[in-house]
C-alpha cells in the first residue's frame, strides 16, 4: 500500500490534496470569468484562500486580506509576485495556496540555496539517454520552471535571495521573454510559455546568507510584504485552531486552556515588537518569534503534556519548550529573555497563576 492509498500515513500532503473537496466545490459553482490557463476564477481563488461560509470553504491564510487580492491581480498580469517578510509569516503557505487554486499544482517549486545552479532553473540532461540517443526531448530533464512554462502553470521560487546574484539574474530574461532556448535541440530549440504561466517568489531579507537582488530582477516582480499578525485575539485564535488541528491529525487528546495560549501569544508579541502591552520598552531577541514558531511551541508543549504530564497543557510546558526557540541564533538572546522574565513576567506572576507557573518553570530551566 502506498501513501496515496493510505493518506493517514502522510505527514503533510500538498494543498491541492488537503483541500481537494473544497477545490472541487469551488470549480463546480464557479461561473465567474477566469483568465486563460487558470483552474478557478479570481473570485473563487480568493474564496479558497480567505474562506467562504456559504460554500463551507475554510479560511487558510490569516493576515492582510487586501494583500491576497493584490497578489491575485499581480498573477493575472505580466509581473511576477514577490512575497517578502520576516520568517514564519506564511509566505510559503500563501505561495502554495495560490498555486493550488490557480494551477491545481503546487509542486512546481525551485528551492533557492547557495548551491542552486542554472540547470535547476532551466533544464539538465539524462546523460545515459543523451549518450545513447543524442539531444532530444526524451533525454532532457525539465526544471519545474520549464514544466510550468510548457503547461501554463505557476512556478514557486522559494528563498530566491539565497541564490548567488548571477543565478538570480538567469530569471531576468526568462521572465521578460517568457521563453527558454535549448540550443541542443536544433529546430525545437525555442519553447514559449503558455498562458497561465507566472512566478511566485519568496524572500526572507532577515537571515544571514541572503543576497541583494539586482534592480533589473526587482523590476520583473511586484513586491508584497507579508507582516506578522498584530491583533492579539486573532493570533490566539489562530494558534489555538492550528494546534488543535495538528493534535487531531495525530489523534492526540490534550486539554488546552485558551488562557495558556493567550500567555504564549502575549510573550511572543511582546518579544517580537520590543514593547509590553503596557507600553514598556524591552530588549528583543534576534531569534524569530513568529506565529508559526508559536504554533510549534504550543504543539510541542501539548505533546509533552500528553506523554509526560497529566494530559492538560499548562504554562509549565510552554516554558519548557520556549528554550528551544530562544537558544537558536545568538547567545545574548538568553540574557534578553531572562531579562523579560525578571521584569515583565515576575510582575505579572504576582497577580496571575498562569504567569506564576510560567516564571517558576523558566527559573528552574534558566538559573
């Protein structure tokens, strides 16, 4: 039996598989005009990403709704879409959802790294066939971008700024001319992109090892910044829903209090922004304190509560798992978070039992 035969064995399936029923319902009811090459109309794509109660479509991206509208409009035009922002702000998720809704295929992806080559972007060869038959379409190994051009789909370029500048610049002519030249194929050397093709790139401008994009390449993209969630209640609800979804998927039962998740979100938002909810400035750590990281902490804490505790998530497990977030990048981050506990958390611990548990657990971990 393959994983396709038994989906419960898949840790994380692609968006088009996870939400196949929703996509099918949207297609069946979609009477709005759609661009050539698109699986859904722009209105249906928006409903797929932001949700629609009337059609029982779940909301999948939480944040700036007008950003989603602008992203969809960009992908209908000639410019590519560049999603930039802090780590953990769901840039890749939005890219995946757009590709699944528009092209029905989110797997056409290039992962940008320092080792990405021009072959990864254009094409390479099956050298056994190349030696046996000579240059031919059968011997060519098409890149995800080549496949997207050929089939009229979106291609995702994750972390494009991790590629060296000379590799990034390979995209300039491809995005301008919308064609790939394969000189080895002779008369079949030119492949023109079909309608529906476009590029969604993501860039994290914060981490070490990223490269500045050239002005020429920037002009080929419309830039959209995906920002962290600022609404406290909204972020609490998001973390709570995602953790519960992950626990249900793993068939793990844990009692979770909303106040405990609210404590986690409060700590993350304050350390992220450098200011407490009372307006007091605090020192911010270099490490990422994103919503995605908060979900990871809450989920790990819930598993600890299930397998090493009484099955009820408390601030103690949250503090235990927070250490894995803090001790990632900079040794000084520990001092900054300790200062947060010695000042902000200590004061709240005098008035609130959850914050007291949070502080006591952290003191035993970080003497």
